[in-house]
C-alpha cells in the first residue's frame, strides 16, 4: 500500500498557510482532478484523477477544520488517536465540502456529476449516480456556422443489456448485497502508524467494485455488468453563430449508469474549419483585396467573397492603400445567449505597386511625376488612413 503523503504537501501549502490559502489550494486541485473532467481519458488517467481528487479532499477535510488541523500538526496521521474525533474519513460528506468551497446546492456546479464518489457521502446503501458523459468534436465551416445546421455524429456508448434488462442477471433474486462491504461499496483497512497507533484507509470494495451488490448468476451476454456497448448515430442541432471551443449538450446520449441511474450526456465541442478567404473575429469577418495602382487612382468595381456568395463593391477614385470598407450585415449572427444582431464584413484594400516598368511606361510616368496631381497633399480622409497605419509601428 502506498504511503500517505503529508496533507500540506498534497495541497501545496505551508504549515502557516491561512484558511483562505488552504481553501484556494483545494479549489484549484478539485477543479483539476474532478473525475467529470476526465471522462474522455484512459482508464489509467481516470484512476489517477479519482485518487488525486480523493487525496486532496481528505487533506482539505482535516486542514480546514481547526481542531483536526491542530491534532494533525501535533501528532500527524496518528492524530485520530489523540484527543478523540480524529480523522475517520468513512463518514465525511464530500458534497458538503464541495458546497463550502464552490457554493451551490449541487456541491460542484458546472460539472456533469457523472462520477460516483461512493462512501464519501458518509452512508452505506443506495447512492444517487448517473452515467458518464461522452465528449466528441464536430468541425463546421463558416457557411454552416452562419445559418446553423444539423450534424450527425457516430458514438459508442453503454446501454442496458437487452438480455437482462440492465440488471446483470435474468433473475432479480440472484442480486445480493455485497458481503464484504455490506452495500457501502467501500472497505476500511487499519493502518499501523508510528508509536503503534492505528488509523484507517478507505478503498473501493474489491468484491463488488464499489456497486454494493454482487451477482451470483451473471448474464451470459453482458457477463454481469448489465451494460452493452453499442455504436449509434446521434443528430446534433447546431445553432447559428457558434464559436470555436463552444460546447453543445445533448441530454441522455452519454453512457448508461450501471446502477440504474440516468444516462450521462453527450458533449459536442465545436471546431471551426479555416475559410479560404475570410477571417473571423467574433461576429465580424475580414477580407483583404489587392488592387492595382490604376484601379486605385481611377476607381473600379470589385467582387469580394461573402458567406452568401460573391458581393460587388465600388472602389472610389483616389482610394489609398489600407482603406477599409465596411459592408453591414455580411458577418455572422450572434449565438443565442451571447449577444444579438449580425456582424459586418470588413474589406481592406491594398494597392499593389509594380516593381518593374517598361521603358515607354517609365517615360509616361516621368512626364506625370511633376504634375500637381501626383504631389502628396493629404486630405482629411487621407490623414485618417495614414494615421491608422502609424499605429502599427
């Protein structure tokens, strides 16, 4: 059995840390190791997250209590034999700890709750659980984001075994309370400490795997798990305006709960495919168009891309390089709950200056060089454009 780590080391605080420092340190570790954040991890990662989360919670339950902290500072892990009360973790309420640190009735707001903390709740018998969530990704084009769409994702999730109805056995009489943990799902083991003092460690029951029940005549199809892994296609409604990293929740499409609780959810994370021409910033789109010197001097009509097809705009005579034209309403809609309205399309015009000229072209331009029309005389609009360029440097 691995040796228990010092509680101050677990939370990463010093012995003279304040109550607020201890609370803040636990909060960070709880956020990092909460098992709902590791539902998509490997079995090894899930196990590590569970162990680290329990270790941090155990440390916080002692160091946040002035009396327990005083006994621990004086006697270490043998403090449960010094002064009474001690560190019996078989009954501390993890949800109460989470409520005190994070607030809210659910103890740990913002997470799916798809992890069974077993005996941490303090009691044996039945526990309220739910299936694990499943996280997947879907990639969208800007065109799909602009209008919203329906995507089909293929996932594998656990569902109740059709042979035994999810019970793990055909006959309910074959389901018995685990004789090792007596239905609590956990076992306590005595640990002999220094000076011969005795403390206790708690672990998942090895016979029932934390379920609190054992099956004497397991179903042949699911081997007593009550679950069968199947692949299904799930339709996901994507609202218009979503952004990279946003998450769409599809209720009840996660894994089924082995204890008969509600299914977990399917969490669909949005990924945004790069567009060939347009760049996105929130609800606005940006496009850079290169035009010739002649088009800039004489004016012209150009075609620019937009999400609903090519769009024509007019370039005024005398347009300066760096001029930005705004096309209202050609951006993206704001996703519901994150703003309103539709963004704009900004077109930046860059004037291309030829590097090489023929002799006749140069001669014609030399004739115009001394003309007053080609002598810089900045208008108010010109100054506005050039002042913006200065800010770059």
